[in-house]
C-alpha cells in the first residue's frame, strides 16, 4: 500500500526531500507541499515528474504522513491539524515540540503518531537504550560557524556579539529546554537528544560560536549504568541554510523509508 506524503516547507530540508520522493521511493507518494512563497516553489517544482499540489499548512493533513520542516513559529499550524486527523507527523522542529509535550495526549486520543527523526545526530538508538536504565548525565556540545548562529534570540536578548570572532566563544551553557527557547533554529539536535534520553531539563547543552570550524560539530557524552560513550559528528552545512546540515534531509528520507519498509534496523 502506498502512503501519501505532505511537506511543510521547501527549504534546505523540504526541497531535497521532495526531489527524492518525486524521483521515486517505493511505498511513498508526494501529493502536497505548503510554502510561504508559491512563486519560488513553482520554479523549484518545475522539473518534477509528478508535481505536488501547493496547499495551505493545515491542508497537509490530507496526507497520511505530514513532514514538518518550517520555522518554529509555524509549528502548531502544521502539527495540530495533522494530529487531530490521526496522521503520522514527522517533526523537524524538535525544539518547538519540547514545551508542547501535552500534544502527545492529543495524539493518543486521535490515533496519531509523532516521530522525531535522528536528523543531524548519531547514536540516538544507544541513548534510548541507555535511558531504559539509570542514566547519570547526558551532555551535548555544539560548535557552529558564527554565521550559523546569527539572529538567535538568546544572543540578542543577552547582547552577545559573534561578529568578527577570531577564537571560539561559549555563548550558552544550560539545559536543552532553555537552549530550544533561545536558539529555535539551531538546537533541534539537542531537543531530539533530550526526547530520546533523560528529558530537556536534565540534558545539558553547551553551544560555541567557533570561527575555526566550517561544519556543524556535535559531541555527545553519556554516563549511564549500562554504558559510557562519546559520539561526535561533523555535518556539512546546507548550501541554502548554514543552520541546517545536509544530513538532515537524508535522515528524514531514511525515516520515511522505514515507515513503509518490511525491514527495520535499529531500535
């Protein structure tokens, strides 16, 4: 059986995903896209074999699977209709989900599923497994080129300047809940880690603006009864949006394949 897909947003994540689906993925059919700039979207979709319909954000709930990859401010316009319609909601704005965990009760009542892909991280299976037992600590340290952090509300609120940096600057040291609020376009990785592990309050986050890196670098450290491990990943920033790694769109595609594949690898 083929499952239909709707995508909210056609940027650094949505456009590569849409192209992959249009090229053909067994069991999946792209039927709708919601965007802010329809003229630009039509140009991007011009070469598609089966161009999807352009709809408003709430109308994506007509699809079996709704992929949310829009700014956090638009999260509820995508999430609420999809949940109420009992759809599978694939969330990329994990930071927007953290303060809205009450939506899980709504999803349970409506028969909906909410899925947070691995995205730009690695090892979430190991974190989930460790969290089935006692966990002492989970820490993520993120280093990004300054351009990838520009405009973050936390920096503006605290008058932290990252222009012209010549050495790394620690711009945030706190928990995942506060990081998600202060860096809504930057720390969806930390939010996903918190959801997989010990929660947003106990998950520690450190964010560096680092002029010496040209990739988004995430280092995770876990201390648990079952294991102690450290993981590091260096993601190539997207050409269209330095805040987003190229791996994210591929992660979403892998997630969607997993929904229709007879074989599932990993927990």
